[in-house]
């Protein structure tokens, strides 16, 4: 697995031997073209929950994000992300003002308890396919109800196409939904008031 595009294009990502389900390059490319077209990645603060290999968060850094917090509960996977981030910080394309760190924690616990200096601009949620829809909905509600999200936050959620559709938290909406093979991708944003004509 490699970074597809941007300042770290071609950098290899170390994959744990088992326990993660990395997003395919095709799906990753589709997700990032979508986010690029919305212009949400430049100087973004990014939260990557269920980070796995760190591929989504690192791709965001490569494409213009400034800050990454990767949350992963598996110690071996978190250690590999930390190794990759250390290598990136020694890459000539790493810029002053960028920051990236990995937190070994369960995504649900982080969403319910963590505090943030400022809201994240983009949040990636890529749980195992076995992660229950109800747990997914609770995670979204926890994120939406705290300072981790702001008015312009975009949440990208990956699920199996066989899973039930998630429910957007109160005041939020699923603004887009795309299927790529086995993977369903949902974009969730704060509902914007309809301007009066």
C-alpha cells in the first residue's frame, strides 16, 4: 500500500499482518477526489478513527491537511502508524507547521471523552465491517455533540454495503452516499438552514 497522490505520493504504508481491512486504492481515490472537489483538505485538521494502517489520514496530510490525529486501538497497528509518521516527518516534503500523532485508544472512547483545541475539519470513520450500526450511530452522536466537530466539519463513514444505513445525528444530514463494490461511503455534514429566497 502506498500514498496515492500529493506531497508524499509513493510513500509505502506498512500494513499489520492481520486485523485491519485497508481501504482499496480505488475507493480511496474516489473518496479523496470527492473531498478535493469540496476543497476541505487544505490546511485541514483531520481525525482518523479506527485508523488501521493510517492510510486515510496520511493521504489527507499528503493532499494538503496540516494536522492529523490517528486513533487506533490495536497496539501493533498503532505502533506501525507511529513508525510511518516518524518517517514522514523526516521526508523532505514535510512542512513546518504540520503535525501528526497516533493515539492508542478505542474510537468510541475517544469520541465520547476526548477534548479538542479546535474542531476537526474532516473526520474519517472506517470501522470493521462487524461494527454494529447502533454503535456507529452512537459514535456519530458523540462526535456531533462535542467540540470535536464544528459548523463545517465533514464526516466520512465507510461501511459494508450489506450493513444498515447509519442515522445522521440530530441536526446533521447524510449529504452524499456512494457505493464502491463491497464498500458504502457516507458523507455526513451539519444541516445547513435553507436560505429564504
